[in-house]
C-alpha cells in the first residue's frame, strides 16, 4: 500500500511538471511584462505587434493578455500565433483613424480593422477575455432610401413613422478580418460593439468557431453583423451566443478586386441568436455558389427575420438544410431588413445587368415559432426555384408591433418547380388580429406541388380560403386538415391550372371543402 502511495505521489509530481512545461515551452509573450501596462489610456499597438512578429519569427506561440485594459489600433496576426485573452482582459479598438494607418503595412480592407490577417496559417484567438470595438452611432434624419427596402420605407412614411435612423460614426472599424487564411480557431472570447461586421472570414479554409459571445446594440448596431462566412470552405460554428444589430450569422460570397469564391461545407449548430435583421442567412452578396450547408439545433429569439436565402448576384445555392430550430420573431424599426417572417427564399437581380441565380435542393425540418410576418418562397420570373422541401414546419402568426403593417398570408410561394410541404401548419392569434391577414397558405405558379398533412384556416375576419392554389400544375393535395371555423378550405383557380389530384383530405369542419372555377374542374381529380 505504501509503495502504491509513493507511485501515485510521483505520478502526480510528473503530471504537474508536464502540465507546466508546455506553458514555458510554448513561447509565451506576456504583453503586460513587455510594457503594455498603462491601461486604457496607453496606446499599445506597437508593443502588441512587436510581440506577434517576434513570436512568429521564433516559430510561433502565445501572445498572452493578463487581466487588464489594452488600447490598440490595427494589429496584423501572423502564422502559428495564438492571441489569448485571460478572463478580465479587454482589448479596446482605438477611436482615432490615424491608429489604423501603419507605414509599410500590407494593403488592408476597405475600412479599419483591429485584428487582421492575410494568408496566415494556424492562427487562433482564445480565452475568456473581450475585444471591444467602442462603436458609436448617431440618430439622424433619413438622407437616402435603401433601394432594397424602398417599398417598406414608403409604407413606414405613410404610416406616420419618423423618418430617422441610426448611422455609424467613424472610424468604421471591423473587429476581426481574416482573409486567405487556413487552420483557424476562435474560441470562448467575447466580441463587443463592433462598428462594422464583427468577425469577417473571407476565402478561408478549415475554420472552427466555438463558444464565442458577440454583442452589439439591437437598436443602434447598423452593419454590425455577428459572423460573416465569406467564400470559405470547411467551417464549423458551434455553441455561440450572438445578440446583434444586423445579421447574426450570415454566409456570403462577396466580390473583391474582381474575385469571389464559393462558400461550401459549412455547419452552424447549437447557437442562441438574437438579431435586428436575420438570424441565419445566406446572401445577399452572392457572386459565387453556395453548397453543402447545414444550420441545425439553434434557438432564435427577438429577431426581425428567422431564416433566409437571398440571391442577388447570380449564384447557385444548393444542398442546404435548416433543421431543429425554434424562433420568436418581432418586427423592428423600418430601416432593418426583415418583417418578423420565419422563412424567406428569393432570387432577385441587384442591378439590371446582374446575372440571375437559383436556389435548389433546400430542406426545412422541424422548424417552429411565433412570427409576425409572411413566410415567402419566391422564384424569379420564368426561372423557378427547384426542389424545396418543408417538413414539420409550424408557425403561429401574431399581430405586428409596428404601425406599418406588412403581413398578409401565413405562408406564400410562387415560381417553384418541385415544392413539398409535409405536416406543416399556420395558426392565427385570434385575440389581436390584422386587417391585411388572408390565407394560411397561398401557392401560385408552382409545378410539381405536393401538400400532405397541412393544417390551417383562413385568417380571422377574412373571407379567403385556408389554402389557395393559383395556376398550379401537377399537384397532389392529400391528408390535409381544415381547422374548426374554416370557411372555404381549398380554392383552386387560374387558367394555367392542370393535373390536380385531391387525396383524402379532412375538410368536414369547413363550410366548403373545395371552391374552383368551372372551366378547370376537369383538371381536378
């Protein structure tokens, strides 16, 4: 027994020795011992940058930030270097533009960047500390109308809403921008109040982002996206908490100096998101394709839009899955993109000369939530979206909290080839209603439509049908449920309607099961 105790004692000594050895062998540079000890009033960019350069030149290691405050301008990260912020350590972005103009620096991004890397490998940002952007905004009269929300802005004006919005105040700093980098790890840190996109990854490969916290003001944080994955491949984002003005997690393929790259092999999972724009999004910058993307197991709260794919620059978006997501959506100020809608897929042209892209092979599984806006799936004229599937998607429609009312149907789709909805429902809040509310489901110009197990009724006070089909070809409607209080359950119209098969539907609670134009009755079986 004594021998065993001695062995255990020596094992503990050896384990302790090895546990301390990597810290010494890791080539650690403590910025405080190197002179960065003046707090928030001392600009320490030069000290930090020298530590990074020396660390990289000696083979790599850790730049260690003990608890304390550090004020810095632009910092360039190097290969094989870990930026580690201890709990209680905060790097503050300088508010002086000249601190982002470093003589002899490589060409940078179009705006100031606090932490920057180009063509680096094996870089990481870790620890429980904080990177603080010190963003400032001003509430000013509307100077110009965002063309993307021109109609919504006019609706707000006519509703008597004050035509003012928050604008960024210089410097328009990005907290972290990494371009052309490989083998990136960002874990545990807090990124706070960025003026522009908080964490932007462009053309990067093999990226792991885990357990980080991102915050920007929900009312004022214009352009303060959380995470922008831009033309990257092999990316995992997990276990993050993001509360931000503008999009929370968004995939893009921007065009920079004539170059863009596809975005592929991306997984986003186990995140809690709040956004004044869209919580989980692809687009709108879509110059290269998107493929093999999974958004899974996320909670969305108090956001202006849940899930969206918006193609404006000609990309092909394919093989994307949204699954196991719950959401609570609330309308925001008119200048934010979003209608408190659960789902929006759309193909548009940014300019008259833009290419027309497409969206295909998209799946929504097990999506539910409280919403205030119409979910929409919208193809481009004559170029339908393809193979869109919704399974177990359930939305509860509530009255909008803003004066400029936008919602109509619960769910609407047009210009799609291959659309399937299985076990989906729209439920209306009948205590506080909207005059513009219409049908639970409305479909127009759809070919190869399959509806199975839909449940719903018309909006309270509306004379519309629960389900409306307009110019539909090759459709199966089966095992669908008319809820109590339904007027007309299914309305089928349109001169282009053909080949409609009605299976066994449960419409006995409806005042009228099916309404259709006499001239197309022969197309309904």
